[in-house]
């Protein structure tokens, strides 16, 4: 994703603090986690964002509506388990 793409990113348009998608995400209530993930659902660059995340080894945070920890997607509400485990 490039700087031009960021102009269309809902997280930037809605001025959501970046930390809510990264270090603060795991501290949020389940309701607020779903709100953060929901921002991505109607985002024009959701697919580009998710593709960027999956191309990296140690992705962390919310990317394209998916929460990643140590490069693996994690189901919200069960952060201790990675998808597929």
C-alpha cells in the first residue's frame, strides 16, 4: 500500500488513533475490537491492506479487517489461538 492509498483508508479518514489498530487493540473490550474491525469492512483499500499484511513475516495488528499476531491471523475474542490451530 502506498501513500496515495492511505488517502482512501477509512482508519485515516475517520482519524482513528493508529494505536487502536496495533498496541492498544488487545486491551480493548470485545465490543470495541469489533468496532475497530468494522471500520475496515467498507474501506476502499481493505484488500490492498490485507495483501500487504500477508506478504510480511511478523505482521502485528489490524490489517484489512483481520487481527494478526506474530504474522498469523487471530480470531477476535480468542486471541490466544491462531486461526488454523
